[in-house]
C-alpha cells in the first residue's frame, strides 16, 4: 500500500518504520520530529496524503487531529482510508470520521495500547471504531504494527474503549498504591502483601503484572526508579478524556473523577511529571492522611 504517515513522534516513527520494513511505500510528515530511515519525507501534510491508499495520523490531541484532517481530507483520493491512531476525545474522532466519509473516504479511529516498546516491537493492541469496510482495509496494517486489533463498533468506539480501559487502569493503580501505603503503616511486609493480594480477590493487572512496589512481583518501572513505562502525564491525559466523555453523555464516574484529580495534583504540583504512573506509591507513602 501507499501510506502517508503524519505525526512521527515517539509512537509514530517506529510504527511508520515497521510499515516500511514490511514492504509498504511510506511517506511521512511531522512539524518537528525527524523522518526515520525507510520513510520518505514529505514537505507538508497535504502532500503526504495526496496519493495515499491510507493515511495514518499519530498526533497529540483532538484539536490537532481536526486541523490536520482539514488539510488532508480535501486532497485524499476517493476510497482511501483515514486511520487515526492517536488518543483523542470521542467527539473529535466522530467529527473527523464524519468529515472523511462525507468526502468519499473510509475512516477508522484506532487508538493503541502497548506504549513505545509495543510500537517498536510491532506488538501494539488496536481498539478500532469505524465501518466494516474501513476496518477490513486497514486490518493488514494492524497486523504489521500490532499483535491484536478489536473492532469495537462505529466511529469513536475505539476511543471509547481506550478511555474506559485506561480509566480502570488509573483507578486500579491508585487503589493498589494506597493499599501498599496502608500496609506499610500497618507493619505488613510488601512481599507478603503481594503474595496474598496477587492470588486473592484484590488481584489486578496493576498488582500482578506491573507491581508499583520496587523489588516485589515481576520487573516493572518501580524497579527502575519509576522511569516510564507509561508516564503519569499520559495517564492524566487519558483520565481527562474519560471525564470529558463522561460529562458529554452524563455518565456518573466518581472514581474516574477522583483518579483524574489525584493524577492532576501529582503531575502539576507534586513532581510526578516524567515519572511512571506507578510512582503514585511513593507519593502516598510520603503523605499523611488529609
Ligand atoms: P509525541 O509528542 O512523541 O508525537 C506526536 C508528534 O506529532 C510530534 O512529533 C509532533 O511534532 C507531531 N505533530 C504535532 N502537530 C503536528 C501537525 N500539525 N502536523 C504534523 N505533525 C504534528 O507523542 P507520542 O508519544 O508519539 O503519542 C502520540 C499519540 O499516541 C498521542 O495521542 C498519545 O496519547 C498516544 N499514545 C501514546 C503512548 C505512549 O506511550 N507514548 C501510548 C499510547 C498512546
């Protein structure tokens, strides 16, 4: 396929490289990031999109996605597919898809989980929204860039799945960290806490696979001085998107709101920026009951 790739940052660059290595003809554009080897550099977004069978965007947020979509949709060829893999608000995802479809294009939103490591290794998970035809057209690209793609329904449903998943993740990480901090104060050894909880009804991915306590459980960012991993500010971004969506559809998400508030304080006032999202554990340990 001829692929245009817009947004060659931490995630986009390795995804574009994997597509090029798989034999696709990839042209790329980024405002600031360099064009990686194997990808042909374009001078702007429109020329990246012009002759492409598929245009993939991997951008910071919904406003930027909408601005880029305005530039590329008018020049894309009929029947081509616009595949947005960024994490953006559901409303922007649906608006861009509607704009693309009105112009005779196919559209899919497919945010990812798996982080930079997954992007490099080609093992991302894609959560896709859009028509069956759009999903079928980009499925071979998902196979190159990832290990799993779930078609979650119409446009925007990929973003919906991503923010619901990450709201669970943020809330669960906080619950796991505050329980460890409580255990410390009760004199319960962290390893014993792990041994019990990881095999009891409190088990979770954050406890069992990504334990926030150093030297306990499998290797995780906690064992590397909380270097990310998944940075706290990215968790905050996704939690904010979950609350934006919850407000838009009048959904009651008190735990999601609390997690958003806690990550906001952590990132903006408590030095959490640049640390893994599991660094909530030392944050709880260092605090008194408020
Ligand atoms: P990044 O900031 O490294 O990359 C974004 C790139 O977009 C930058 O290089 C920037 O220059 C470029 N850009 C911005 N505006 C542009 C424009 N108008 N035209 C062309 N390029 C433009 O971010 P990232 O970590 O690669 O994340 C990209 C997306 O993936 C985000 O939506 C993020 O939430 C999501 N995501 C990131 C991770 C992760 O671990 N980094 C994991 C899952 C999802």
